[in-house]
């Protein structure tokens, strides 16, 4: 048994050593009593979205689902698609970014491209463009922490308002919001196929009209 939640931007998935704010994990404890399902302080969590990222996240609420979903994620059996608005545009309308990532030497909060890093593969298609921005459909092949954000920074097309990854601050968005949304999940669990999708948030339209 599981739930799929549309996580708002600004909400942490689980607690950290430096924060005691309310998290998605707290909500799962309160609403579904997921005690004992998963790692301590990460109950009900099998994958993450960054605090500044919004969108769909799968949360198992019993142990059988937790074990199966964890295995599916490790074996890359779960398809995750994102939409992102970037500053500028990429050189080709579609392509694959295959660049390994490590923790940044200069800022441990970040990831950066480095040939000594772990494999990271991001596929993208440009959906629309304006004079200053592009809307991408992103297919996450591997699921490294901050993967999409680090790849797009490296290509000098950071996600809008992602100031940690070199973007300019947007006057339309608060500091806990970037233009990155997990909009589609597709997977098989206990021999049943599931697919979930949501519309892009309203502020995406506002940014593309700038």
C-alpha cells in the first residue's frame, strides 16, 4: 500500500541535522502511522525531492510496499519525468546529458560535474521557448541528488530562481521555489501498473510570459 503526494515547494521530505521544521515524513507519521516502515527518521520515504522542488513523490505506508519500491528504485524500474524552466536555451532541442557528479569541493550543499563522480544521465526535450527562457521535459535516467540542477548549471542554463546553482533570483518567486516539478511517475508494484501525472504550476506560465 502506498500514497502519491504532490509535494509543495518549500517542504522538506525528511528532517536534517540543521533543521527542526515540519516535513513530509512528519505528515506521513500523523496521517498514516508509518512507524517502523523504513529508516529511522525517514519512515515512509523511498526517494526524495529537494525542498525547493515541487511535485509527485511515492510514499509506502506498509512494509511490503516499502521493500518493493526501494528495490524498484535501486534497479531503476521507476520512470520519473520532470518539467523545468531554464535561463536561455540549450544548443539542441533534445538530447542526453551524461556527465558524472560528485559533491562540490567548494560548497558541500551542491553537486558538480567531475570525471571521478558517479554516473548521472538526464534526457531532455525542449517544449517551448521565449526570448529568455525554455521549458524542458526531463526524463531522469539515474537519480543522483541534485542531478538535473547540477547538469543544467554545467551547461550554463540554470533552472529559474535556482540561485544555489548560479541562476539569477526571480522577482516572481520566493527563495524556496525553483522552476522544477516532478510531474509524472510510472511504475509496476505487485504486478499492477500505475501512472500518475499532474499539470505544471501556475507560476510556470508567468515565467514563460516574461
